């Protein structure tokens, strides 16, 4: 019997809807050539920023609270990029390959 030997106490945050909304954001096609589709079915997109592997910002777009957006990446060099999508529920960063 464990009567009185210890007490369990749970602390911390419960996973909220914002986390689920951020996990549902998709970027396609990947790899991409000219256009990259950014889709956020559960929350509105407010900004998209693209960085190269060295951390340099190569594109920054303000988005007017849309759930999907097409980014023209035809001017970027062939490489790996990090796309940071900012929404009303938070920010998520995903990798893409530009062909």
C-alpha cells in the first residue's frame, strides 16, 4: 500500500488549439520550382518569411489573414530554405527544397 507516501502534482500547459493549428500548416509542392503553396486550414496566416541555410532572410511577405497563399520562389537559387509561417496562433518553421 502507498497510503501517504507520496503526492502526485501535475503542472504545465495543456496542449491548446494553437498547437494543433500550427501542426496542420502544409507547404507544397516540396521540392518546388516556381510557386510554393502555403496552406493553413485552421488559422489565418499573417506573415511568411524565407531564410537560406546561412540564416539570411531572402523573402518577407505580409499576408492579410488568409488561410492559403502562393509564394513566387522562382527568383531563389536552387537550395534548401526555411519557411517561417506566422499565424494568429503562433509561428512554425518548415524546410523546403527549391529546384
